[in-house]
């Protein structure tokens, strides 16, 4: 959870605007996230939540504004700066995106050996430790198609952690899972939060957001509509849009 003394934000988004053609998806986003903070981003489909995460990770270019992560400014067109930024940001997607032709262990080891030039023994050791951390210590030699969806998503979390990111972005990471598998993935994320990982999570899991997030951001039509502690947003929504969003969930 977030430390008491706020220093320089680890993620800083200022006046961010992003369009796809004539469709402006992000309409001037300002968001500062402190180191160790857990931020849940909620809102209807099409409100810009996933696009915001993809901008923070450098997967989407943006037209206006500034963005930096852990002191690294995001500069599209500067390949070296983008590589440096991506070393600071881990991202877990809705679909697990594991390489089917690689064992579970090799999936986790791939990025550290390619990007960080970590030697085989060190990468193996790290992969085994991370799989243990996500409750899959016995799956090092398994193949992705031998795992349940929940197990595959936990491997994807271990793979993102292998790059030792400063910030972890989670984009609807439970929405492709059967309901009975959601809990096992969220438990891993909750452990990361308890260990002090900075997390930005787009999620539909309101109970999880209420329990684990330090702050909830409600996005509507490309803007941040409301932002505050979970107790405040969920029990005393200030805008009709958030009231309507929350009442539609019940």
C-alpha cells in the first residue's frame, strides 16, 4: 500500500489527449500516482480506461500532453527512450499471450535473457522463484495448454514481474476467466499490493477495488469524472454518471 510521505509521483500524466482518427478517446487526462499506490480504474466500456494504460506503457501514441514513469519521459520516435521506459513498466493483459511453443519456465525467462542479458542459471533461478510466488512452483516444465486460464494468467503475472518493473499495469486481467478462477488471480495481485508494488488496474471487480485500492478513478467519456478513496467513491458518488454506473452493477 502507498507510503505515507508522498514524494515525486512514479507515474505522471498531464493533459493527455489521444484520438483514433476523429474520435477523441482521452480528453485531457491528469493523473499522478505515488510509489507503492494501488489505483483502480473503473468505468463503462469505451470510457478510455484501457487506452490510458496502453499510453502509459507506450503501446499507443498520443497527440497532446506529457507522460513520464519513474523519471523516464515517454517519447515516441526515440527507440532508446522507449526501451528504457518499458523496462520500468510491466503490463498484464486480458488474454494471457503466453508463447504456446515454450514451457512455462521458458515463458518467464524469455524477456530477462533477451532484454536484460541475464545468464541462463540466474534466469532459471528467478523464474522458479517467481512461479513459486504466484503459487505455480510445480509448473516450470509444463506447457501453457496444460494449464487452466487462471494458472496461465498467473504465469503472465510472473513473466511481467521477471523484468522487475517499477509499475505494474493490469488491464481487465480477470475478464477472460471463468468466475471460479477469478479469485486465484486476484489473490496474487493483492499480495503484490501488500508487498508495495505500484499498481494501476482497470477492473470490473468492484469488491476487489474497494478492498485493495488506495484510490479509485472513475472514467467517463474520455475524462476522469471522479477520483478518491474507495469508501468515498462507492458510498457517496458525487456525479449522476458514477451513481448510474454503480447502480447498474447491482
